[in-house]
């Protein structure tokens, strides 16, 4: 970076003359450097399908994950610098446990997402703390509002979504999702759990321009039974169902 912006990308809390925080922008860019994921908020469940990359043959595949159980009813998926994920998961679980202890009922997902977004935003104000390089998706079946999906980015921005695309090919995924929503604004909210799973996987394959194997995918669901990550056999069954539809 040169000229007018020279040096402004060295500090996390200093605005450039254009009003930009370059370090925060770099953190958001870091979330697009790994895998891709698609989330769909269905009629009675929320589904997230992500790429699963095992970078070394010596690594146990079941030890590689970007989907995490926060409570029995809340899940979280992340992309980006996944080394940041364990601490974030620990904080989210701590916040959920504290809320349940203080109030006598489970934390609503929007409350948890807002709490975590506040922490992210705080990191953009202090030079002693590096901005987290992950994009978070919190998903749950809320007792009052039903299926819920919230995205939290490294800047602390939070948004509730009908569907989401995150990671390396997020813009392509957004285009696919938005195209369907233009045709029918409630298309995803009409889907049952199995159809929502098929839709998330099919959309991810469309974005990646390839047919994925069951071992290359990670799919998690939150429905009336709580959080669940699908087994390889279950993912394989859905891949077969998608192939038959096509």
C-alpha cells in the first residue's frame, strides 16, 4: 500500500483517510481463504453443509471439523482461520452456561450471536487484541421464532438470514441463493428437514462446480431433536437422492 494510505494498514484502531480500517478488512478477507459453506433455514430445521478438507493422510478425518455444538439446541459453523475457533467455541459455551444458570432457561440464539458479535467488535477497538479471522454462523430452532440463522463477521456485524453462503466462494453462493429467493421469497422456509439438507448440499456442489464425496462434506442440522452432525453414510444417502433428482 502506498501514497495516501501508506502505513494505515499497520494499526487496527486507526482509520485511513477514506475512513477504512484495513486490518479489519484483511480479517474479513481471511475468512474467504479456506473452505466454503451453505446454510439453509427450512420450515422446521436449519441445515449447514460445508467442505471438509483433510490436509494430510496422517490426520484422522473425524478430528477435522468446522461445525461445533454450543448447546443441545444451538450450533455454530465457522470458516477462515480455524485455529481461532476453539477459543470462540469455549467463549460461546461459557456465555450460554452463564445465561442458563442466571435465568433458568436456555440462551436464545439471537442473544448468543449478539454477545459474540460484541466481543468481535471490541477487538476492532484495541491494538492489543488481533481481530478474529473467522466468519461465524449460529443456528438453532428458537422456541419463539422457530428456525433461526445468524451470521457474525470479524468486524462485529451481525445479521439474521434466510440462507447464507460463507467462505472461499461466498459471492457465488449468494448469487445462487438470491436467484432462488427472487423466484420465491419463501422457498427455503417451505422445506422440510430432508429437503433442506438436499438443498444445502446441492447448492454447495453447484457453487464448487463439482460433485462431492460424502467424506468431503460436513453437514450439521438443528431441529426439534437438537443439534446433530450427519454421519458419512447419512450424507451419502442424501448425495444419492440429489443425483436421482437430477
